[in-house]
C-alpha cells in the first residue's frame, strides 16, 4: 500500500490568510459593505424623496429627467433621447450626484465628529499605573529591609 500523498500549503497562501485575518483588513471590508448599503439608502432618499420635492418647488419638473440636448433629436425622457443617439447634458443626474455626495459627506462629518468626541473622552480618563513587575517588588522588599536594618543599628 502506498503512503498518502501529502500536499503542502504554499507559503504565499499562508501569508495571504494571515493578511486577510488581520483586524484592519476585516474592518475595511465591513466598512465597504456598510458604505455600499448606506449609498443605496442615500440614493433612494435623493431619488424618491428629495427630487420630487425639488421638482414640485421648481414647477413640477421631473428633476432626475432634467437634461439639455446638445445635438440630435429630443425625446420625452433622458433615456429615450440617449437611445435615439442624441448627445445630452444630463443636468438632473449630475445634480442628483451632487446631492448624494453632500448627504454622504454630511453623514461622514457627523460620524467622525462623534467618534472624535468618544475618543477624546476615552483619552481624558486617567490611566491606571501599571502593576509593578516581580523585579520591582523584590527591589522594594530589599529597600524596606535595608531601611529597617539601618533603623535598628545604633548610631554613634
């Protein structure tokens, strides 16, 4: 009977596993996932809540469908105009992107501000002094014994 074939793990694979399992990489991955979910929420808020209100305020215009035709035939919607081969400036889509950016930037600002305040409170707490090492304890005992011995010997 043949001995089983041993398969060794390549060094680069071990290094990659160690890299992936480091805390900062995992934290980054979690941040990206949460950021993607937050972006979807902001996109929905801008397109489904903010744009209709702005459109109502500027006279019932569909804000996300606001565009200027540079060349070609204008059709009823931005998508239809683009499908017809026209060159357009999608002003509404650009403004949507600006509004989304502003909302995300505002949220990140408040999150960083809150984290900074939390970190400042954490740093303001007085740190407990470290416990003495065994060497320090031994030296303290020796010092105390020497003091006691000096106090017990008469001075002339």
